[in-house]
C-alpha cells in the first residue's frame, strides 16, 4: 500500500499496536541489557541527597587539592560523579542491585 500522507512520514496503518510495541520494547531490553542498567532508578529525595553529597565532595576536593593533590582529585571526581547521578536520576549502587534508603 502506498503512503498517501506527507513524504517521509510513516502512515498510521504501518505503526505497531500498543501490544506489539510493548513486546518490541521488551525484546529490545532483553537483547540489550545495558539499556535497562542505565534507566532512572532514584526519585526526588535520592536525587537531592546525591546532589548535596556531590556538592560537598566537590568543595572538599577543591580545598584538598592545595594540600594533597591525589586525595583532592579523588574527591573532585567523586563529587562530579554524584552530581551526574543526581542530574540523570540514576544511581550506580541501585543499578548493581544494592538497596539504598533513598
């Protein structure tokens, strides 16, 4: 059947139904488990907590860089990682199966 709509836009008749779309999504996650590993897994309270922890680690790292370079860099990297977790809504510990309170 020829597409009689706008060029480059698929017709609605060829779109999968909701059930087929759900099965396709389920199969996609089964074939690519990395995608489900990086999905959002923390709520608002956990995101706020990680953001605060990240900011504190970042500030401590900036202060420590003047005294002990390697320790300061570790804190800076940890702080940036925690801020990234807060912004994305993803927690590494939860993704690995560790239960956290928030």
